[in-house]
């Protein structure tokens, strides 16, 4: 099963490479961890991580939220009031290099017994989307669009880049079951 998930991720990555310049990092706890969790709400932790100087942060994050929400609905998830949600979505815009384990959200990653955790560092301009179990607040799925925000580019151009990157990233998110 583990090798099948790896093969699916590799094929998805190859398919996406041809249609977008964005690089992605995706983690998921188990293939069935999202089963039955078909409703979502936005959490209150949507923010810029580590401060720093990323101009227009709220505008970038608003665009990410709009695009992620559209993709989630397209995958069969329903947006509901927070009290009724099974999943909570959070977004983070990285403004300084940050280790993956420092990003808000507890990720219960699987790894082989005895192996060290993967040391992943997110670079400035990276946008992270966490999908958490609303009840346990554990991150079930985390996707990152590596260095997708470039503040030297006009906001209008960045909106197009962000939309394409979100579409590519959310193709790797399982559909509602």
C-alpha cells in the first residue's frame, strides 16, 4: 500500500511538472485518514509565519484561500459553519526560512521504524495549506507550494501564478469520500 501511494505521488508529480513551474511538497497521514470527513471550515490560524517582510500578505493569503476553497468544493467537500465542520483548513505564507516542524499544526507523519524524520525547510514565498481534523486538531494532509509568492512581481501576475499553483497542489488532495 505504501509503495502504491508513493507511485501515485510520483505520477502526479510528473503530470504536474508539465503544466506548472511550481514545486510541491505533500504529506498525508494515511490513505483513509480523510474518509468520512467531507465538510470544512477555515480556521483562525491563517497567517504569515515568522513575521518578515512579505508585502501584501493578506492579499496573497486571500487569493490562496479563494482558490483552495474552490478546489475543495470541486473535490466534493462542503464548506459549512465552523461548529459543523469535520475538517479545518489553515494557510501559512512563509516569509523567512523555517523548518517544517516549526509550522503550526501537529503532523502525525509515518516513517520507517528507526529512521530519522525528514528535515524539510520551507523557503520564503512558500504557501502551506494544512487540512486538520476539526475534532483532534491533528494535521491529516499538508501541501506546500514552494516559493510560489514573489513579491517583486505585480499582485495581478501573482494571482495567476497562485491560482495555477493551487490547482496543481490540490490535484494531490484526495477527493471527499
